C-alpha cells in the first residue's frame, strides 16, 4: 500500500495525489522571499499536530530566529520542544560531515518529518559539482534509511533559469517544488509549480498562493485540474 504524508498546506495534497510519498525527499526551491521556509515550517507543524516527531536542521539560521518565524503564524515550536517531539539542530557544514549527527538526532526522537535548511550551504564548501552531488546523495540516503519524509530547501539565484544554486540538487531528490515571486504594482505575487514528483500523479499548472495569518494558502478554486504521471 502506498503511504502518503500530508503537507499541511490547504489544496496542495489534492495536487499531489494525497501528499508526499512516505520516506521521499522533496526539494523546495526558489529565490529570496518566495516562502520556502514558511512552506517547510507549515509542513512540520502539520506533523506535530498529528503527534509525529520532527527535526529542523539549520545550516545557517539560529534556533531562536526559526522559532520567531514560526510563532508569527501561531506555530509554537517551543511547546513541542519541551514535549520532546521537536528538535532544532544547528550544524556548521564546514566543520564535519552533517549526515552522522543528523541521523543520531532523528533516531533519538524517532522523527517522522525532517527539514534541511538549506542544502545550498553544503554546496558552498565543495570545490565542484561532482562533490556537491556526492555529498548531497550521501545525506539523502542517510535520511531515507532512517525513514524520514524530508524537505530540503535550495536557492535559485536572481535571474537564473536553473532549479537550484548548483544545478545538481534536483537530480538527487524525489521531487521538486519551485516557489516563485514577482513584485508588480506594489503587490507581492507568489506562485508554486510542481516540477517533479516521482511515482505521483501531480498538478501541472502554476498555482498562485498567498501568505496569510495561518501560513501558505493556495488561491483559486478546485485544485488538481491537470495531472500527469511523473516517472522521474
């Protein structure tokens, strides 16, 4: 039986045939201000509401900033920290291999959901694309082996046509959701597109969304009007 993990974002699950495939690794990518971190925090909050332990691995921001971002939407992560259901882990990607420390943390609280923010930081310390792909591949295999359904954040440089900073991240993950931002007439217009989702019948359109008081909300009527089985 195929097991799906709900995203916590209204209407998105119907675009993903019920949600993310369990134990898959999905890349959330986009430029600055597109809502990547909010997307991932909303995903973790959904899991916490279901009693699922979660880990947030930060390679850049400190824990207090992450919790401050979340509390704006009423997501009190500290409450779940005290219950032992949530951990924010900071790791300097320049110091040592992150995979072992991350797996230890996941196993310690038996985490079901994981966010890595961001894999772009790992690549900054690598000398070439081959090294980036090798190290990201190792990280992804590690979290899959311990059974987490994971989101990894990547960055798209301004005006770039690529899906990620180094152009290799999208090839080592199971799915890719691209977050877009355009500022027109003084308004912030955001949208998302499901570019890749293995073994999933998924929506093919570009879906506008807003960031409201409860997080990301996909705009418009019924979702999932166009779908195509994505093999890769």
